[in-house]
C-alpha cells in the first residue's frame, strides 16, 4: 500500500505519520511507501519499516497536485490547510490553499484514474472542521443539521465537503470528510488558528508561562485530543466507506466544555499557581469567530462507525501530559 500525507509537517500530520510508522499497516495491508509533503519538508517518522519520501511542496503551486499523485497512492490523507484565523484575515490565501489547491488535487486524481482506464481509485480522507456550522444553532447539533458557515475558513471546508461527495459519487475516489472538533491540547508554538488559545491556556501554565485568554470563560467548545484526532484518520482509513452512502461528511465525537471548566481542570492538575498564569485580555476578532462555532454535538453517526474520543477535559489533559508535556518542558 502506498500512502500520501499532505500537511505532514503540521501537528496532527506529524502524529499521524508517527502512528503509521509504528503500526506499519492499514487494515492489515502493509505500507510499502509513504510520500509526506508540506510547505516545509516533514521530518521522517522514526522507526518506519517503509521508505518515507519527505518533500517541501507548496500545494498552492499549479504543478504540485500532479506531482504528488503521479505515483498513484492508495490512500491520501489530505490535512494541508490555511488555519481559521489566517484564512479569515487573508481572503486570497485561504481560498488559494483551502479550496483551489484541493480542487487541483482532486482533478489530478481524476486524471490518473482516466489514464489507468478506471482501475485507479484511491481512498481520500479529508480534514474538515465543525466550522462548517454557523449560528444560529440549537443547543445540541445532530447529524442532520444544516451546514451554514459564518467564516471564510468554514465556507472553504463546506465547499470541499460537497466536492468530496460529488467526486465520490462519480467514483473518482473513495472520499470521506472528518469534521474535526477543536483539537486540544496542541503541543508546540501557537499558530494562527482562532482556536489556539484553547490549548495555550493549558499548555503554557503547565510549563510555567503566562497565557492570554481572549474570550469569556462561558465560551463553550467541542473538543478532542490530538491522540483522538489521529485515531479518527486511522479509523477512516480502514472503514468500509460504502456503508456511508452518499453522505460523505461525518462530525467527529468529542467532549463539550466551557473555558471555565477547562481552567478548573487545569487547577486540579497544576494548582492555583498555574491558573494565576492565565491573563484575561479580550480580543474581539477571536471572540467573534469562536462565538460562531457550536459547542455541543450528537455525533451518533460517527460513533456508529467506530469513531471515539475522550469524555472529560481531565482526560484530555492527561493525554497531553502523557504524549507531549515532557517534550514541551524540555
């Protein structure tokens, strides 16, 4: 089996590649090779039993898509994206990367399928987002709720979800879009995602550093750990996608909590000293974006297909401490 991972140098991309290297197979099929690409060359995963090809490739360039699918990968994990805050502040870049580059990737796969006489049909797993939903929404969003985003990032994700359904219907690829929750606690330096502070108010105090909280403590989020997010992609890679029917987008499981409840979970782990390192400083753009995101879902359809996440924020902090905190402190 040949795999392709776009956005492989990102946080979830790195963790996904490490898990693939450790397991060495998908659904019992050995991984023969892996092509890992990002705007900066990804670090080869340690201990891989397959030859990883790590390249710096900008998917926004016109020729990139054709280059990375020329080898006809069997599974494509498409994680590359401009994050929410940057997509909102840089309209052109958001659409160039999140939509136009993705459409070129889909077309490159279609052209390879045509050249193969219809024999080539890979599996494509796409990192979508709960940002495809926008207010007003009910207290709990079920699997049948309308996708009506209120940000450019959400609109780009929603458009790609429709493309995945159509390209899958036309049997260009076997596609599935995973609507990821807010992924916390993210290790490493902050990026330009509007949701980044959800992680920093836990990560930074646990390392003895100050963190800025730009929204009220009543702000609610639907969240899961990076470990759970990687599990979503691995489960999607092994799933019988014909069971999905024409609806190819799934809202992933998660846990609903408020910022105030996050802080209390931090207090139980790091004490009052850690909580005192959180400084309240309202940022209207961040608050406006995040307030348009839903905070509670019934992800029954995804759960029926074997997707699972944490059930408490204490558990999410524990995952961070086990997987990333020691390296962060170092």
